[in-house]
C-alpha cells in the first residue's frame, strides 16, 4: 500500500515529541518519561484524521499472535505493571508462558519469527491484559480491515497479503516513536529492539541487574541480540 507522507504533520510530531521527551527524561527519569510519552502516543493516534477508519476493536486478537519487538524501557515498564497488576499466581503463570514462548522464538532469526504465529502470553479471553502498558509496536499495529490480519495469521508464510491501514494513523504513530527513541538515544540509553518473550524472560530472571544496566546506559541484555531499528521519519528531506 502506497501513501503520501504528510510532511507538515510528521515534522510537527517529531519536533514536539523530541523536545518534550528530552525534558521529561532529564526531569523525571526514563521510565516516567516513557509513560508520559505513551499518553501522548495514544492521543496522537486517536487524533489522526483517518482514525475513524480503523477496524481494530476489543476482542479482535489476530495480531496478538505475531512477533513483537520491544525496547528495554518497555520491558521495564511491563515488569513493573506485572508486579502491580497481577497476583502472585498469575505472575507465575505469565512467567511460565513467557519462558515457553522464548524457547520457541529465541533460536529463530527475524525472518523466521515473522513466519511464526504464537499466542502472546498477555492475551486473556481475546483481550490484552497489559493494555495500558502494551508496547509501542502493539500501539502502532492497526488495520482498516480485520480480514487481512486473519489471513496473515492463517497464512504466516504468505507475504503477498496486502495490508490495509490508515496512512495518517501510521505516520502519526511512527513519527512519535521515532522521536521518543531519538530522545532516549541522545540520553545514552539502549534503544535496540529485542524479541518480547526473550527479553522478558531474561529480565524476569534478573530484574535488578537488567534495571541497573539500563540506567548505567549499557547494552541491557546479555543472552539475546538486539536489532537497530531504522527511524524512517527523522530528518525528512
């Protein structure tokens, strides 16, 4: 699906989010800055002129079986949400499912993960149980027809399935994420992308170490490899 970039909107979002994120990171710390950024992220998606065209709704969960990448600050946010929102027995269940998924997805390369459908451990009764803390990738994944999502789920090896999405929602979300990521990078934080289950499994095994490495501006994970994600909406000509 081809689209025309709304340069005015994208540049405005990038400028505003970069400035606000830098201010929040310096004043509040990385995790609080990220949570503030999530609120702005959701508002920008909702305010996009074509947001009304989205087919996404509660109970539609095809996309919750696709591979998801997360950045370290998102992992720390999810860990804290798990601790605050779930009882001990539910945390144990989640940890077991996360570790089981990690054993499946961890050995795969990026191309192989794309072809693998696996249920997100946070999917409960076709709904996201960490919705408020869901990663930026999940926030930005949307469609104007659920038929394509279902087809992608049923045919993970079929890369000819044409996506149907709202261009302005996509641009608003991606520009926001790019800008926040640049602010985090400028502050020295690890912004590589890691497979969700593998990152959470390592973080759950040693949460204090992961948190310390993150705040020390070191590469966070020792047993898994991250990916540098291109920021397509920064420095547009």
